C-alpha cells in the first residue's frame, strides 16, 4: 500500500513532444516553467503518439498513456 502511494506521488503528467528510436521526449510544467524529460521507449508501458498526454516517471519510463 505504501509503495503505491509513493509511486503515485512520483508520477508526472506531461505531453509527448518527440519520439526517438530509443527514447521519448516528454514536456511538462513545473513551477510555471516548461521542462523536458527523456524516458525509455523500451521500458514504457505503452507506445504513445506525438502530442499525447502521458503519466511518467522522470527520466525513466511512461506509466500510462491517455486516450486521444
């Protein structure tokens, strides 16, 4: 139970900007500024499209893809 709460607290909501062969570039807003994170394409739970909203772990992997 505690692990689920910890993982939920670490999830970030963002948008897929670009898909590279091995990584996915995701943008997100933090303190009013746009920031970027490269996440592993191979370890991600889904295969998003550019412009799709996702929940992800910073610099690691995408956890869920929101439907367009």
